[in-house]
């Protein structure tokens, strides 16, 4: 028998994912607390029913669902799980797709107790993409089953970990890189604007980035960081001072200097030979992981 699907939350992300599930012909019932609002509820109900799904004003209506997807606001994810726990079937597969931290995902799992809980996140452009194109990463003991069901309704899903919280952690670490680049570009281009070199800077960085696939670029940066952090900290200090000299607060470049100084002190304390570049990314990470967080002296 085909699984009966439930969806909690029909906001922007819920509409995309719910629409994709309904378009696949699944039996989908959607609950959103806005349905109880006399002013906004009718429009939300109409939007839900337009997808071919049913609308449920009471969360208890989802008690017979085989799969429940949670797509609520981050601040309500745990509270919704607590409320759902007293109503859901013991064998329900509860897939938390909310953009929350790993600890919140584990709190959801704790709230649902013996229920089957999967930690899920959406990345790669998220809700701006067509529902079927959104990459969904899953973690937890039941992640493989959740991936199978999501693929069955035309969604992209991959298992990234066996413990609830692993998918959320992956998304947070991706944010370190992506949001970090966002901040770096903002800082550098604001400083470049003050110096009248915006276009030359973009062209110069573009030429560098276009040389490497992402994996090779990350490997090159991290391995050579181990080999050359000592001398690079001098250039990074000058870069920070250049940004500050334009009147732009060197928030990111100051952090870069701290990172290079920390690595340089740690490598020196460990007796690492300057200029010695590890042969692989794994080897470089092992070297860095062994360094003390704050080397003495």
C-alpha cells in the first residue's frame, strides 16, 4: 500500500516540497496553524487544495499518516515535535526538514521518543529551486528508508550520516564556507570600492578560482596553509591593514589573521618544518587537528 503522507507547515518551503509530493500523486494531508486564522486561513486552504493535497486544521488529523514531514519555523520545530509525539502512530517516520542546529534536531528526536526520526536539510539553492531539484540530505537510523520514500515521489535525497544531527551539522559547516565567502566578498569589495578597483579585483579572483575544481581548490588551500602559514601571516596582516585603511571594518580579514597566527604558532611549537606541504588533504587536516587551540607562549 502506498504510504500516507503528512506535512506540517505550508510556508514557502512547505509549498515547494508539499507541491512536489502532491504532484507525484501521493496521499498528502497538510496542517498549518494559519488555517485557523479567519483572515488568512481560506487563502492557505485554497493553496493547499490547489496542489491536490488535503488541508487539516487540527494536527491530530495527521495521526494516521505513515510519513510526516516537518517544515515549520526554526523556533517552533521542537514544540511541534512535542505536540506531534502524543498524536502520531508509533511507527510513523518523522522527517524533520527544518533549518535548525544539530542540537535542535536531537531535541526533536528526544521529544518523539520511540518514533522513527530522521534529520533532514535542504541545500544547494533551497526553496528557490523546483521541488524535485532541491538536494535533501538525511541522517539517522531510518535515513535510508526516508531517502527511498522521498525519491519515490520525485525528490532528490541522499543519506549523509547515521546519527540524528549529522545532516544539520553538515548544513551548518557548509554555511561556514558559503556564508564565509559572502562575508569575504562584502568586505573585500567594499574596500575595493573605496580604492576604485572593484572590477580588477573581481577579474583577478575570477582568474584564480577558474583554475581549479572546488575539491582541488580546497585541497590546495589547506595543504599549503600547513606549509606556509608562517610567512603568509605577514601578507594577511597587510591585507587586514589595507582593508582597515579604507575605513571598512576588517571583521573577516581580522579573523583570517587570527587563523594564520594560530596555525603558525602551533606549527612552530610542534617543530613542523616551514615550507613542508602535506601530500594530501587528510594529512593536512591531521596535522592541524593535532595542534593545540592556543599554543603556549
